[in-house]
């Protein structure tokens, strides 16, 4: 039994040393223009999917069909999401082309409201998806989720019309810089 335990410890230490050698060698290219090795890509995708599924399981969406909520979400989406997740009629953007892996095209992909809320609020590490919960309250995040339920059904003209009617972004109270009062940013998505 003792030999087996010592063998397991030796195996663990060998794996640890091999992992450290791999990391410090710099052999793995982290450049966004060089795709991950297939096993790494699979591992990262599965880890992300399972993490989001587990953490969003207890999220309870409010009613998402209120036209005012959807309209507010349209403005938020146009202001913060289009560069990565596109708008109806757009197939790419300058920013999106440089991201790896590509963010989902939300103009064609239906999203689960619970998972969308969690991702928008908390972001995703090492993916360029920010944690909008740092600057936006839950009600505003739910407006974006509500809009995402409508987005795949919109034509480019319907999208532009909806965004042009959206209220201005009143939620961007930026954190104050030490010694300066907080400022309020008003932006309109068109």
C-alpha cells in the first residue's frame, strides 16, 4: 500500500513538473490569431459551458415580453454589444475579426435567458466578454436579455427603427476617480 501511495505522489510530482516546464517554456502560443490546439479548445469550451450552466441554473427571469423592456435593451445592445455580437444585416466588424474564439452571432443564435443574464452580468474570463454587472444594474441587464429574445427575428430595418426609438443609456454612472466627483455619461445609441 505504501509503494502505491509513493508511486501516486511521484506521478503527481512528475505531472506538476511537466506542467510547469510546459508553461514556462512558452511553447504554447496564446496569440488570438493562432487557433487553440483541438484538445485545449474543447477543454475551454466545455469548461465555460458547464460553468455557466451550473451558475445560471437558479436564475429566475422576469417576464421578458414587455415592449418597454425590449426597447431599452435594444439601446443597450446597440451601445455595447454590436461590435462583437453583430446587428441584423451585418456579417462582421473590425473588432470581431480580431477575436478568438469568435463571439456568438446573436442575430441568429437563440439564447437561454438565464444563461444570457449570468454571462452579461459576470462576463467570461479571457474571452473579451466584460462583466456588465460592474456598471449596470440587474434591471438593465434583464432589458438586454429581453431584447436578445427578439433580436433573431428582426430585419435590419426593424432593428434600426427599434434602436432609434430606444431611450438613452441612463445607467452609466461611472465610478468616481479619487478626488473627483462622479460624472454621469449620457449616450444615445444612434
